[in-house]
C-alpha cells in the first residue's frame, strides 16, 4: 500500500485499498473493530458497502473495557446506529480487573485478545481496525521519543497476524478529516473518546502539543517499512540456518555464526528469539539489545537477562531448572527419560552456541 492514499469519497476508492489485502474467500465474513469514534465508524460503513458487492457480511465488534462508567452506554449507542443501517453488532466485555498502572496497554492487549477469540470462535479470518494516517504519524513520533530502532520507526503495518485472524488496516493512509467528511455526507454521528484528550497518556499529550505534518511522517514510516521488509528476509534466513528450538522452551544459536552476521541482523534475530522465549508481544528496545550483543562478544561473559529470558553460553548452561523439573544440557549418551523435581528430566546433546531459557525457568 502507498504511504498516502487518496481521499475516501467512493466505494471504488475503498475497494482499491482492499485489493491490496486479497484475494478473499467467496462471500467473505469481515469483522470490524468499532469504538464509535469517527475513524472506526467510517471504516465500518465503508466495509459494509464493500462486502455487499462481494456477497459477504460484516459484523461490527465493540469492546466494553468497563474502565469508564459510560462504556456500556456508548456501546449501546454504537449498536443503535449500526442496526439502523442493517449492520450486525456485538459487544465484547472485558472481565479482567482494571489495572492501576499501564491502563492503555492493558486495555489494548485485552481488546485484541477478545477480538481474536471472537474471530476464532466464529471462523472469521479478517479483522479490520480503523487506524489512520494521523495515528501512524503519532506512532512514529512517539517511537522516536522512546528511542525505537529502525523496525519500530516503520510504525504500524497494514497487515498483522493474530492467532485466529489477521488484522487489516485499510484506512492507514487516510486523513481523519476526510473520514469525518465522509461521515457527514452520510449524516452519521460519532462518539468522542475522552481518553483522546486525557493528559495522562502520551498520544493525548502529543495531540495537545500541536498539529503534526502527518503526510511527511507517514511517508517516512513507509520508507522504514520497506526497509524492514528487506531486513525481515535476512533475519528469517539467519534464524532458519542457525537457530535450534527445543520443546522444553529454550533456543540455541551457533555462537560463531551468530556473532559473524551483520550487527543489525544479529540484533533483530536476538530480539525475536528473546520475545518468543519470553512470551512477549514485542521485541526489547534497541539499546538493551545492543548492550546484550556487546556482552556476548566478551570472553568472560557470564550470562545476562533481558525480556524475561536469560542468555548463557554453552559452558554455563549445564542445567536449567523450571521450578518443576530440571533439564540437563551437558552431552551424555543416554536415552531421554522423564522424572520429577530434583532429578534430571532430559539428557540433551548440546551444540556449540548460546542458550536462551525463559528467565522464570532457571
């Protein structure tokens, strides 16, 4: 997809964008995440028009996080608006406790989990979300402020895979002002989320600071995204050649080949492995990854932790302890056997390389 899209003012414009995500199955069932804000409302109406021409159907999904007292009322308003247009609407309720810190991150994780679960249960393969050009520009600036690496500066991708479905962002190149003009043309109202102006949140602070040059920022993110695709291919090749994944939950690298690779690719591979073993959605930031890579080059490296993982060299990784069972990593010509706490569970022949066990497993 291009970094900047033409104005949305017709079904043909939206259809052209959806072609980038195709091909779709016959009579596709599309889910749309809708909060009631202008972006997601415009996306829902556009998706409904598009799916009708393809013999399919749309289900609009609103997540009630229970954080605001008005959340249920807002979900009801969205349902009322969409039902008048013949669009099926479902409200998904978050049953978890409300955290005192990291509210937005917790809500986002819960939201995508609920949406993904619903799609899996209902055999829906495509989930549309309403991130726009403005969101993309803000994401790039916030990641710059946090010191993100080049991958992070690619901001949001147009496609992202979840467990049960794929997230599609067809209006990622659309300006919010154009979307609101589209809604006004259909005489469709929208809700205003108070969290968008809550000074506790970084995105709200950025919006208050002044207008961003969204076009230039989105183009920059686009360039970073193209570069990320190239680095992804190189990283995938490296992981396929030098990475050994064990069913016990740890990963081994050939240390020599790992450190001989270009620094940028080594850092990306290291980040991916740590995120996977540590059960994180995102890789660690650049600075700690670079620090870890530097430590690995030291002769007297004695192990270090990052992202809920511990990185060890073979000579130190003689035995890992999961809290329930112990795993021996030194080479013994014995058959695999399983026993209980305090006894060796596996006798594994270890290759030359690095060991990445989860931090809560030693």
